């Protein structure tokens, strides 16, 4: 059965049709690349302009004089190393907690079939319908005075780590992937004497690398870019992540220095995407796996 496309194979076989096709294709790729890369260039080059030039109207496309002072001043004046380290600690802990507990919960709901599992899953998915802003106040009151043990999680990384575990979207994503794993592989592991935990560790997790990569990206980016919740948790300036520190310390800072700080703050997430882009693309198509 042949597939109908906008341009027929006969037209593509002709030199004129092939040249037209690749010309249009190349133009579209270039336009999309410019649409995505130009804002990045504008931000990176803006930090290299003088304070007068960056505020000039109309703006200059290329800096008249390239200055690196904005980056060095941002690194020193805004204490970026300390706040970047705070963000790394908070994001890494939230990622680890979320990966362990969400994976365990998704595996239990998918393969262990507990009593009232569907009811529990329905309740978890129902939380997706509640706006995140509506949960801020009860979440803060809980973190300020943790029930039963009556301790405070404010100004503590646990105030970021523990709430991050309750991520219904990532849990559902993992469960859907586990549902589609081949049943024959799991039965073979059971015949070989592997228990439920050993099957999860030795069989399920190695097969779930694509979706685990996607969940990891979602978990890290969510913590890295979050502003409101870290602002409420960390009143101590020395413990604030980069997203909060950029706002708190930007009052008497030159615009070029602030832009440079934003560029530096975005580098880790860009690097993370470039390193794990293969896993992200594989995880997007992971849902098409059939058991």
C-alpha cells in the first residue's frame, strides 16, 4: 500500500522537483533554527554589551564592543557558585526521591495489582485537576509543622525533596510504560526464581531506561525552574536556589550583569538536554511499545 504525500515520488525523481523540495526543506529548517536560536544569541550577546548599549532604542544586533565583565561580575557579585550549588543539591535530591518512590509506586500499581489499586490511581490522577497554586498554602503549612513528628522543613532541602515525590504525572507515565512491558519476560524471570523486587531491579529497570530518562529530565527541570515554592521554603538567602536568588539580588544590579547571570543559570539545563537528548527522544516514543 503506497503512502500519499504532498509531493509525489515521480515529481521527486525529477531534478527540478528534487531541487525545489530540498530548497523548501532547507529554508524551513533554517527559519525554525533561527526562531529557536536567536533568543539564545540575543541573551548571550546582551550580557556582553555596555549598560548604555543594552538599553538603547533601537537595539544593536551585534555589540559594538564585546565585554566579558558582565559574566565575571555576575559570578562574583551575585554569588552564583553558592546558589548554583544549592540548586544542584535541591534538584538532585528531588530527582533521587522522585525516581525511587514514583518507580516503586508505579511498579506496584502496574504489576503487583494491590487491592483498590484503581481507586488509588484514580485519586492520584485526580490531583492533576487541582491547580498547583491552590496547594501552595496547605503544602506550606505542612512543611512548616510536619504532622506527627512536629518538625519544620523550612530552610531545609527536605522541604523541596519530599513535596517533589508527589508527582502524579511522572507516576502515571511510569505506570503506562510498565503496563506495556512484555509479559513473557517477566514470567521468565519468575520461573527462574526472581522475586518481585529482583524482577524490578534486574529486568524492569534496565528495560525502562528511556522512560526513566524522560522522568529524570522532567524532575530536574521542574525543580530548577521553580520559583514560588523555593521562595516560601527558604527565607535564608544563603540557602536559596538560583531562580530565587536572581530575583532577590537583582535590585541594585546592572542589567548586563543580571542578563549574564541568567545565561549562566541556564547553561546546566541546556547541557543536560544535549547530553540526554537521545533518551528524551526515545522516551517520547516509548509509549508505542507493545507487550
